[in-house]
C-alpha cells in the first residue's frame, strides 16, 4: 500500500504535527505580524493626536462627535473630511495596552484634529482611513447640521443623503482642470420679464438677489435657467440648480451645454449610475466644475464659492425626500442662500403657497412678466360653461363634451394634441352597469380594476376575477366608474382611426414626440415635450384631482394643469386648452385667467386665518396609540404649542407596497399634528428631537415617527 493510500484512510493523521510545524516556522521567520485594528501599543501622532469623528449612527441620542486617538502611521491620511472606520460600542472597562478595545467596526467621518480631548477616559484608536479623499468640507458640515436641527433629525442621517457612496475606481481618477469663467451671456428671452435683465446683471456683478420667478409658458425656461447659471459663472462663482426629475435635468443640461459648451458643469442624477455620478460629484468637490444641474440629492452638492441656488417646480413631490429626516429641496436651498449669502431663484410655471409666502414676507422679490407678454405666450384656455351647456345639454355629464371633440379635430390639423388623464391603466375602478354598485373582490372585498381590457384583478389582494356577478342585482356586466389612460387612448383611437395614439405614464414615459399630428395620452407629470409645441390639449376628469381630501388638492391640481398647458403653443399660434371640470372652481378659474400667483396668495391668506402651514410650523408624530400618548406626555413642547388629534392612520392596502407613513399591516397607528406659531419652529424641532433622544437613551422600545413640515396633512 502506498503512502498516499495510507493518508487517504486516515485524513486527520499528522495534522497536529503539521500545524505545530507551521507555527514554529512563522516564529523563526521573525516576520512582523499585522497590527490589530486597536493599534495596541502603537505610537500616536506627534501633533494633534486626537481625531473628532462623526460615527454613522442615525440614533438621535448618539447625535454627537466622539474622540479617537490617531496612530502615527495614520497621521498623514487622517485629515479632516475623510472617511474612517472606528470601533464603537465598547465599554470603558475594555482597556489593554493603553488603548480602549472592543466594539464593532463602523463607518464615520473625521471632522477635525485636536491637540487633546475633553474626554477623561482612555481613547480608542482609529481603525483605519478608508480613503484619503476629503469628502466632507466645513460648509457641507455646517449645512448638514442646520438641516438636521430644522427637521429634528440626526447629522448622520443627513450626511447619508448629502455624501454619495464611495466608488474606488472613480476616486482613483483625477478630475479635469477647471475652465476659465465664461463671458456674461446676453439676456435672451429674459427680456420678456420686466426685471429679468436686471436679475442677470446682479448675478454677473457678484450680487445675491432673491427672486420667485413665475415663468411664462413655453419651451424657454431651460435656456433661461442656463443663462442665470452662466451669468453667475461669469462672476467667478458657482451655481446649483435642482429640478424634479431626470427629464427636466436633461433639458437644462442640453441648454447649458449649448450655451457654454462641455466641461463647465456637472449633471448629478440617479440615472447616471453610481460610478459616473460619484465621479461628477468629486469633480464638484475638487473644484473642477462650479455649476451643477441635478435632481433632489444634488441639493447638498459641495459647489465651490456658491453664488446661486435655484429650484424648479418646487411643488413637485419629488423634491421632498422620503428618508429621515425628510428634508425638502426648497427649504435646504433657502438655508444655503441664507448661510452662504448667495442668490436664490425659485421658479415654475405655477406658484406654490410657500413661494407666495416668501414674497409676502419680503424675503424674496417677484419676477414676473406683464399681461401683454403672457397673452402672447399662453394658450387660450376654455372650459364647459353656461354657453356650452345651452348648446349641449349633456356636456356636464359627458366625459368628452362637444367642445373637447371639436378642439381635438381642429388641433390635429396642425400638430399633436395632448390629453391629460389623472389615472393610469384601463379602468381603475368598476361598477355594476345596471345598479351602479361598486364591483368588489369576493375574497377581501377590495375594489376590482381592469389593468387591460380583458382581465379583472383585485386592487388589494391581486387575485384575478373570472366570473364576477353583482351581489345586489345579479348582473354580470360592468361599467367604468373611473376611466384610465389606456381606456382613454382606446376610445380616442376608435374615434380618430387615421391618427396615431401614443401613451405616456409611469410604466413608460416618453421624453418627446414629433411635430406630426398625433394623440398623446398622458398621466399628470409624464407629459412629453412636443417639437414646436402641442396644437391643443384636453385636461380630463378635473374632479378627480380637485376632489382629493388634501389641503393642497386645489394647488396641486392647478400646478398639474399649468404644467400641461405650458406645453401648448401660444394663443397667437392657435394653441387651445380645454379643461373638463366645474367652471366655478377656484383652480379652474385661475387656469382660465392664467393667474397662479393670485391663487397662491388667496390660499395663503386662508391658511393664515386657519393657522395652517406654511404660515405656522407643524410636525406630524405617528406611532402606536400607547407609545404616541407617552411621547406627547413627556415631550417638553413650547408653551404656545397646539396638539391636533391624535387620529387613526390608515393602514397599507393589502397587496400594495407600504407607503411612507402607513401603519404596518395588522397594526393600528395614530397621528398627532403639533402646531406652533411663526418663530417657534426651531423650538418645536428641538423639543421633539430631545424627547425622541431621551426615549432612545432609556431604551424605550418602540419609537414614534417624526416628520417636520409634512407634505400632506389631510
């Protein structure tokens, strides 16, 4: 039998001898062993041996800096602003070799270097420096702290939003050399605004004007934003513009590239991918470029010598972050303008109540065109009024009255026609054709819907329904209570068989459509841009948008309608918009007059009387009934605080993803609204933050959810 066969019969034989031989060989080789991450016995840095670190722990009771010792070998790389790894969670008793040991490794940012620490115990050492690239500068740190305090959140949570994840390959590549400032651009289409050229001159001269800009309808707003950025760059300063989505960012990006050429700005959007986005972010951080166009996360972009911050369409829900502490782009850029003493521009074709308040308070000035320019740029807006009802008695009940059909026919002679439908799908809600009883699922009583023209599904549990019959009358025929975009496209396709029909919605959004005649059916916010503008537009089912049980329903409906109507050609070119909604409603009248500012000012006056935001400051606190009651009892709220509620919070519908703020399935949550008068917002945020931190430090178990300035309050 061979020796190989002998080893195969007893595989464990001789293993202890081999291990002992390996250990002895290592001892005799005298190769220095790798130092443990505690750096036990290692010499400290000769100068500034203490590192103040912000650990990546979002818990409010840990919202502070922690001191660590800096080993001599890490002295060169451990500079303020770099990412580090540290041991966290060890008790003070775990001290060996002059170093505090134990705890798990956790990420953090090195904030500053100190000569000595105010902590009297033994310090743990930095484990290692993740990268010598400084990514957290003093300005960004100050901004993040201000945002955390305003929204009752932790600094670590804000920095999670502000600093993108590291990408080693992007970090290893150098950024290009910065280009010289461009020349001051001409005013261009800013000439249409009375104060437009003066605003650009102030930017080019290094000033810091603040303006609420009500943009004229039409395709010129991306170029106007680009000219404002170019004027700021001409003064030697940086510019930052935040838009709601990637499509808007692409339009501003193209306008800025056409005006200044490539290399003058960075595009920060989620569509870029992690490596490219981090490379662009590093170019901004290193000062290679001083202009940034991006979506929500770009509000924290570390632009060097910032001279202008701008936000487009601040009423879009995309500007409100869904991660703690839920900051809003508009508020963050207001903080940047105030702290950095730079210019501020809030623009949109509509006007939010918050924008109207900035003007009413004097913090910003209005930037609007006169009525003559508006008549040239805006389309003709028509609605179903008394005259139409006299000619067409069924116009009020019909989804597409005669006026709408005639507008579509006339528009198709010269170009594409836009049809805005509030809901996607084929037939989102169904009812019995005979008795109008809502069609419900046999298993969970959820509403039935038809995603396409054949299948029936439950909107709650998702189960298919193949043999539905009305429980009230026994009929097996259905009718649509709410008609979706796909059903609308099908109906229009049958009515205009020779015209192509295109749809744009959440599942498939079109960026643009050609100038040729076509029917474009779109949900709100997904309207593609038409080359040369749409010849006409229909705004259907206006009641579905205005009738939502929300404080902002009218404002949001007007914003959606104005955005769609702005894509239509001006009235001198024959552009027409028909809105199918009750003509006497305030948002409808504001659209007909094209007066979003007047609508916002009236809404602001009413909210001031009722004490609603933005006149007052408000926070929503959500949790289980017992936990919420205990939190409200222990929180030391300002004396002038008013608590509204608590009221039950609707749970997530079965079969649908849970939205932010919904109660978990099977649990009952309540929500209380806490309101304070103007000037007490900071005190309210501090009190809520202190109460949450105290509960966490005591190990209070289940926590409440705090959201300052909630976008929806019912």
